[in-house]
C-alpha cells in the first residue's frame, strides 16, 4: 500500500469516527434534555366522579398521567364546574379546555351525523360498534366530521346495552306513550317524539329533581348501576327494557386539534392508547356493576323490571327506521355515515346471531 493511500484511509476513518461520535453525542444530549411537560384541562358532561361515567373520565386522566410519567397532566372538571354539560363541545372546540369527555349524540345540533358515533336506535351492540369504528371505517368518518369543529375524537368508554327507562306509569300499549313527558336524548328522542312523547334533553345531574317534581313523567339514563346511584327507584316504580335506543353507547374523549398537534408523537400515542384501555375497562365495570345493581333493585327495592310490549317495540322500530332515513336525507355527511354504517350492521347481525345470541339461548336451556 502506498504511503499516501494509508494516510488517506486514516483520514477517512478519523472522519467516520468523528461522525459516529457526533451522532452519539447528539443522541446523548437529546436524551438528557428535559422533555416538555403539558398541563391540560378536561371538561365533562358528567357529574364529578359519577359512577362509571364521571369516574371513567377521571380514570382516563390518571392513566394518561401515569403512562406519560407526569409529562401530560389533565385536571378534570365535572358538568357545571366550568361550563354546563351541554357546552363541553363548544368549549373544547374553541380551546377553553384542551379535552372533553361526553357522548357524541349530545351534539346532534352541531351535525345530524353526530349520533351515529354514540348509538343508533335498534343499531349495533358495543362489540359491533367497536368493530365498525376500528375495522370498518367508522373512526375515519368520525374524525373527518369533527375536523370541521377543530376537534379530534376518540372512543373512550362504552356503557354496553342500556335500559329502556324509568316510568311513573305502566306502558301497556302505544297509546300509553301519547302525551308522556320524557327525558331521552339523541335519535331515541326523535323516535319517541314520533310516537307522541314530549321529549327533553336534561343533563344527568338535573334528572332526579325533574322526575321527582313531575316536570317529566319518565327518564332514560343509562342502566342499573348508574340509575341506582341517582335514586330513580325512589320516584318511578316501573323500569323497562330493552334499551332499544342505545344498544351499546360509545362515550367519547374529544381533544382540541391545536392542543393535539402540539403533543409529540409519543404523547399522542399515549392518549390514544389510554382511551382504548379505558373503553375496555368501563365496559367491564358496567357489566359487573349492572348485574349487582339490577339484583338490588329487584330484591331490595321491589322495582318492577318489565319488557316493553311487542307492539310498542314494533312501533318504536318502525319510527326509528323513519327517523334515521330522514336524518340521512337532511345532511350529506349523515348520508355518507349511514351508507357506511348500515351494511356493516347488517353483516355483523348474522355473525352476532350465530356467535352470541345462539350461545345465550343455549345457555338458557336447562340440562337433562
């Protein structure tokens, strides 16, 4: 080897070594540099720490704090503490809070398509909805819809199948619905309106007083666990099922888009993962607690738990079909969502009938 070649080789090696050292030094400096910390506020549509729903929002904030090592801390405010429950969407949209927790069907005044992302009357169950959101294109539609409001949505809870509601009087026929005053939000309220019910959308924290005072005759809230906590059994003796209006209600976390984009990728991943985790945890909690609460309502409080008569359910179902079709005709985006939702629901129905409903039927067959 010529001497000049050896010198050149040494020079190149030295340069590579310097480059490697520089890269390692840069990495060390980046690792040593303090990572930015974020302090957010979350407004919710639920009373602070209300079982399942309010506590689910608190759990989400705590899980994000823990997973981020304290880099993202979120202070949670219950309904009415900063803004009324029904103003959470607007508050997060304009950036008064970075995050919100509620249900998309509360915002049907913003978009007629919003209720699709909570629940449709006689629509998909919780498991079916999760499949649609994450494997059927539902989440992409949801985020496209909310982008116009400077928001990024996440599914962050699910109540599972709800109950049909609390009534001061028995419902034995469709005629018994006529003139009834009932709290029932979303598309379920539109369905009941078609059957002669005067519907209102009252926040959860105001429901007991409204039902107790006679301002309303009936109220749909969630299910046994939450309903027992509110004490509805003290003032309305008839508890109806099924919860046709919300067969699997998805709850949402909404994040102000500017706040979302300010987060580094790892914190964005933590928020999304925490939402999915809390959705799973809430479903498990609701199933377990509902079973306990239903037993208590029946055995300790003597509540009559009754099925809606078949003719009432048929009338509700027919009205629901009309409501959803009318909704899709009113707003082009609602039409897009319905045209995506309906075939997925229909495809899932056969799988659910064979995979779940048949199993439940078989479980009820007495041995021997």
